[in-house]
């Protein structure tokens, strides 16, 4: 065999890339392929922030391949049809790709396998490319997936990982295959002003810098909204411009409690992927139904809009929502607070919140976005489904000096520290000088409504 095809999707890198490595070992030349598929866009992927980050990743991937003598081939159309056509064009006997775990990815893989087999070609699907541990590798006795994180984490932590593969020195690509231009971020409209740069080069620099500067303080600081010592690597993990497997290896090599806490978060990511792989319907259906009758109507719509725009009257919630709008990213503690406020204090359907997050989050994917929303809403795997996070107490605990709130809610920049999380307690001239809105609902009323809805009163 002289040529094989490597189909890229959510694995946009050259380091630690088993499909690329296997193709290079099997054939003299490879065709690295990425297909812009309208069907993927219709699933909700085509949000401006993700399209811009994708363009960065593809530009960087193309540059990395060219540094090694190759290039990236970009096509537009149905992934299966375009991949099969390219394989015929270059007379490739095999196609290599990473395993995906959504219902869409699994169906696409099966269609591609049938199309290639009809042409006498073979599809090789490589596990452990998108996640550190393959989705179906760690299972409990009598079930196809773990429904509780702690026992999953124990088994996951003891599972041997493959050694990360280095980037190839040379990638030979045949001259013939046509390619559309690699997309550019500049072509995308509606991108969040503070959206971070994408691409493998940026991902590797960010991981190295974070391990050096913040890993040791991660355990005590990862919930600190103002300090923000989180890695911000989630967009790179989502697009695969960073290998989750390599990230685990490098963190463990660094050692220490903070690095291990970071590894635990990577385990959470794998946990959600194994759950989605086993139960694809959980992307939009309750994993554990609670017979919720979510609020609807004009007041519910007004509350939703206030939440989306960051003007609920609760500073920690509003700061997080405004960060989302500006950066296309949100601190993890902010995600918990805002999701709890929408689903439990406002008692609005988690799917509405998940959809809004997918519209803006650069790292938004079905596994982590949807299943984390379900966890907070109490319809997922949380063993305490009726817990409600108090945004005032959470703000005081995780943003005690108000640094995060003041950064994102400038109306509160001059408010005294004693009132930065409860500005409605200001009186007289201080309250008159503060343009921040009153809370759209009292926490006591929201809690009572939620408990009644869940039959807890």
C-alpha cells in the first residue's frame, strides 16, 4: 500500500495522534483530511466562537503538517461521501480516524465503514484519542457504564494509559488531492471579543506554562473566581489540539496534590464521555427523570433573558454570565452557580441553559456541557439531586474580596466590600448611586418553589 487517509475531527494535532501514527507506519504517504460537514453545523456546532477557534486549530494543524513536508486537505460536504471519494481518488486502501462518542459520531462512523467496505477499503477506528481512557474500557460489573463518579474515578486512576506518541518528523502527502482554503478566524462574524486563540501550538504553550506556574496552587485555588488558576485548557481538549492522554501523563510527571486535582478533572471529562457513549439520548433527555414541570410563560421568559444578559441582581451569577459573553468561556465555579440559579432558583429547564451555553462556549460539547447541566439540575448523576447553590454565600466564599464581580460587573466597582455580593442591602445615597438592579427573585421564594416542584416541602 502506498497511500492512506487520516480523517480528522475533534483531534486537531500532530502530537500523540494514534491515527496519524498508524497511517504513517502502514503506508508511504498519507492524506490528512478535514471535512466541513453541513450536517455537523446543523447539530449546533456552528456557533461563531467555536468556528473561530476551529479556524485557528486548522490553520495551526496545516502549518505543523507543512513543517513536516505535508499539508492539510480541506473539503466541504458530507463527511462520508467526501472521505470515500478522496480514498478512491488517491487509491487508498485504508482510512484512519479517532473514535467519537456522540450518537452523531457513532452513526457517521458506521456509515463510513459501510461506504468504504463497499469499495473494498477498510476503516480503522482508534480509541483513546479524544479521551485519556477509552469510553467503554472502564465498566462496572453488570452494566455498560458507571453512573456515579467516585467508583469510576477509582477504576480510571488504576487503568494503564498508553505512552504519548511524539509528533512525526515527516508527513508525506501526495501532490494530487485538491483542497479548499483553510478557514480563517477573520472570516467568522459574531465572535466574542475576548475569545482565546486556538491551535496546538497555543495549547502546548498553555499546558507548559500552567504546570509551571499554577499546578501547585490548583487544589486550594481552582474554585477561586478572582484568582483564576484554572488551566483554561478545556477548549483545546474539546477540539483535540491537546491530547487528554498526554495532559494526564505530564501532570502526573509534575506530581503534587494540585497536579493530581487537575488529573481528577480530566477524569470527570472521561466520565461524561463514557456516559454519553452508553446513553446517547442523555444529550437532550433526562438521565434520571424527576417529573419536572419547568416554568414557562411571560415571566419565565423575562427571567431567562435577565439570566442570559447577566442582570439577575445576583452579582456572582451576573459576573459569570458576562464573562461567558465576553470570552466564550466561563470559570467552572461560575458554571455551577449559573446553572443552579437557572434550574433551581428560577426553575427553568436545563435544556434552555445548555442551549445558551452551546451558543457561546468555545468548549461546548454534548458530553461535558449537557451532562454537567444535568448534574446541576439534578436529572443527571449527582447523588444529591436537590442541592441548591446559594449565589450570595458562594460569592462570599469563592470571591471574598469581590475581585471577580468588580471585573465583570462594573456597576459594582465602587460598592463597599461589605455589600459587593448583596448590593440591595445598601441604603440611602450609597444605594441611590448604585445602578445595579434588584434581584429578580428572592432566594427564599426560589428555594420554596423548587422544593414544592420536586415534592420536598
